[in-house]
C-alpha cells in the first residue's frame, strides 16, 4: 500500500511496502512517484521504498531554474538515503541515480537503471543521429513556445506507444506544464555535465547493476545500455519484449521480476 508524506518544504515522497530493506526510486521526466505503484506491488522482495517526486513533478515544489536540473533530481533522491539502499531509477531518474551512485557508492547496495537516457553515451554512433532527428519536431515546437504541441511531439517518441489522443486532458496538461524540464535536463543527459562517462568512473562502481530496456524503445536506448554495461564490473542487461519507454507502467510485472533478480544479487 502506498503512503504519501512530505519530507520537507520542497520534496514529496510516496512510500511503498514495509520491508526492513530500504530503497529509493526516481521516476522519469513528466511523471510522478505514483508511476511506480503497479511495479512496486509486483515485487517479491520485501522493500520499504521511498519514491521521490522529482523537482517540478507531482507534489514536489516547482522548478524553473537556474541551476542544474538533473543534479537537483539527484539531490532530492540522495536526501532520502540514510544508509545502504537499493536505488532504482527510470529514464532521467536513472541518470540521476547514476550520479548518486558515483558520488556516494557506499550507500548504494544495488543499482537498477530502467531505460537510462544518458544520450551522451550514444554520441559517435548511428543511433545518436537518429535520436536527434526524432527529437527535432519536439524541439521546434518548444522553441515556438507551443508547449502542448511540444508535449505531444515528445510523447510520440517517448510515450511508450500510447497515442496522444488516448490520454485524458489532465495528463496532457500535466505534461505540457512541465515540458520545459526536458530541455532543462539536457546538460546532463546529452552533454554529460556530471562526467559519468569520464575515464574510470563507471569502472569503479562495484555494486550489482541491472539495466532494463524495452525491446520496442527508440534504438538509442539499446546503444546507451550497451555503452554503459560494457564499462561496469558487475552488470546484467535485460530487454522486456513488447515494451516501450514507459515499461514500469505498461509492463510492471516483467520489470518487477527483473528488479527482483538484481535485488537478490545484492
């Protein structure tokens, strides 16, 4: 059962489970902590999960910059860590989780990265150019200030196959109000301003890591997963058949099973 708490004036947290083993979960951009509900319910491993509403999302305080948005997401997650935790991140939340693991490896028992969108890892590969082309309509709409259209174009790429017309008005408005946060995250995601890919950094992470991707996600995800996995000393990589980018929501049981595998390794 989920329980809501406000941890301070700026960060809202949803609690899932009641196990003795602590975990922290960071959702994807344009979502909120409630996106984890079905996946957390499907876990076999008893966990006490603190699922953070990232800055500007859910019931956490708004975020309009200036500053490093992904670093702010990482700080929101790190603020929930008092001792060793199982750290789970999805999409931009997975990149923030990587930043936490690199900064405080002693606090991370296992690390699960679901569809990590560290686009910088794909630069120099054909998938990078495909990603740039796919994102161009979203960027053009955002540049014109057409927030609703920008959210629609973004969702066409990263919405996991759900058509824009199939979303209710409240969901569309929620995403359009936060669509600027996608661009705010790009210094970390596309330019790796935190130096995740710097020589020797990933190689130093010795906790068990699981990278989970949707088999039907944009091709850049598989490239990112491969580049990151090749540099980690203790890693598993898994695809979920028939799943797109939003697989914790669309395929919660399959994702939970893979998370359980990584938890057992820790």
